[in-house]
């Protein structure tokens, strides 16, 4: 095998080995100080046209509480749209760079 062939092979192997490391889980603390229970929470990458599943499932985040949220969707994207649905029916939508934040507070 020539030196150039070895270099190309090692470059390909390094790329394959690095691929899964790029798609890491995103974890952040979600803090609810809104005065209302949060009954649904949806996330979706900003380039996706519809919401993913409710992160809470059947759970609720009462006002005055927090929870660690992990988004393990296998994507290497940081920018997500966020949709919060409260017990009184109000809805708040926002966008955030989840790679840069350690916590998100709903007021």
C-alpha cells in the first residue's frame, strides 16, 4: 500500500470514528417560575417543520420546580424551537441554542 493510500485510509477511518461523537445528547435544566404548571413541552430542530413528541409524556412540571431535560435525538444540531403548554391553556414558543445554555427559565 502506498503512503498516499494509507493517508486516505487513515483519514476515512478518523472521519468514521469522529462521526458518532458529533451527535451528542443535549442536556439542560428547565426551570418553571411562571406561576402555572407546565403540562407539555415540545422541542424540534429549527429546520424541522413539525414538533417532536411531548418531552414530559404524562408528566407535569409544577411552577417553582425544575427538571433536567435530555434531548437524545441523534442530531448534531444546537438550535431548537421550544414550545411550552401551561395548565391554563397558554402557549409560549421560543428558540434557543441548547449547546450554549446550562438552564432555561420560564417566567
